[in-house]
C-alpha cells in the first residue's frame, strides 16, 4: 500500500479505537485466516467476581484473609476479586512474605508461619495438596463457566473459591461476523477445560485449548503457522505476551497489561472484539484501494 493510504487507514483506525503499530500490521491483517483469542479479559470482561467460598476445616473469614493476603501483591484480575471480597466483608488482610507468582497457576507466600498456596489444580498438584474433598463441587462450578481456585494452608486443602466473569456483550456478534467471514476461531486459555468449554458453548468457536501455560499458548500459535495458517492472536495478559509476539498479527487489549500491548502490533483501545472486525475491513479496504 502507498504511504498515503496507510496514513488514511491508521487515522480511520484511531477514530474507531484501533491502533496499528506500523504499516505491516495493516497489510498483514488482510490475509489472516485464523483468529486465536484468550478467554479471561479478552472474551470476558476480565472483572471476575467471587461467587462462592467452600471451607474445609477452617472459618470462612480465615480462608478469605489468607487468600487476600497472598493475592495482594498480584496483578491478576482474580486477585482483585479476592481483595474486593475480603474488603467487602471487613476482613483485615494480613501481610505476606516470600510472595511468588506461579504464572498460569496461582500464587504462593507465607503469612506468619503458615505456607499459603492459592491457585488451580496444577498448582495444588505441584504443592502435593489433596483436593479430593473439593473435586465434585469444583467440577459442577466449572460446568457453569465459573473459574475455580483452591486455597492450601501448610499443604492442606482449606478452601475452594469460585469466580464468575461475564462474557463481553460485543463478543458474540464479533465472533459471528468473523466466522461468517470464513475465519477459524480458536479459544486459548490457562483456565480449565470444563470452564473453557462452558464459556465457548454459546459462542462461535471452532476449537478450545485449555490449561495452556504461556509457553503452550505460544506453541499453539507456532503449530498453526506451521500448518500454513495466517494467524492473528488477541490477548490481554502477561501470559499472552509470547503468543502475541509470535502471531502474524498480535492484537492487544487496551484494558490489558502493558506487556501484552507492547507485544502486539494492533491495540484495541476499548478492548472490544468488534474492533477486530473493523480493523480487518480497514485492512482489506486499504489494500484494495491501491490495486
Ligand atoms: P487466561 O489464559 O484465561 O487469561 P491465566 O493463564 O492468567 O488465564 O490463568 C490461568 C489459571 O491460573 C486461572 O484460571 C487460575 O486458575 C490460575 N491463576 C492465575 N493467576 C492466579 C492468581 N493470581 N490467583 C489464583 N489463581 C490464578
Ligand atoms: Mg487473559
């Protein structure tokens, strides 16, 4: 495309909240035949709310206090939900030491002399915590599309926390339009298989890959490219950054983390998937103009 048509396209894009990093981003988007997208924060609002707490041999207030303590230094949307719930119940959040993030799994730390681990089944397996008592409840919550995390204190299961996160109202029509345009639509998430399938059930989604670490997200992009696909990846999180960087077109959500935006070549300011439909049309119009 000519420099002029690229300038026009980036100006139009900006007006509708779609920022292209460079001319290549505008031109490549036209040829994309596969859209991969993250679930949490991309398809969903990314504002999960705590909907249920189950306790195992501990008081609810203690479960929430330990959970909030170990989430306080975290930047994950699930962390914000835990803190908000603890605050709403007037719980004093204790100080955590030795805080560490297990990316795509959860968080760990110490409160006084208690070892605290909060996260998904993978984290519990890593910490050798027996979650048997919570298994059935966890699975029925996931089947409703909830995200489930477990709290372990000194290696013992103490709580189950369930979170609900609404699918963005713009997501369903945007995915419908993209499928209509012939794109293969792939959901990619670090969340569980059951939760991912429950969320995808009402949407135009061709494939679901769940339980994916940041490296696995990147491998899936690599595999699709190896099949000869032109791949766009939309994501919002730190865990999406390697996949965003590897895709033919990385699409960052304006409401997402800085590292996701930096790894992307297109940014959707409103974090709205409809922006992908518009960006694609703009890309096609730009190239057609100068031919
Ligand atoms: P997604 O790919 O859907 O954006 P992530 O890779 O960020 O999800 O997280 C995957 C899973 O890891 C979450 O569903 C949750 O179970 C767990 N997890 C990640 N971060 C945290 C955290 N700060 N606290 C508890 N659990 C977490
Ligand atoms: Mg995400």
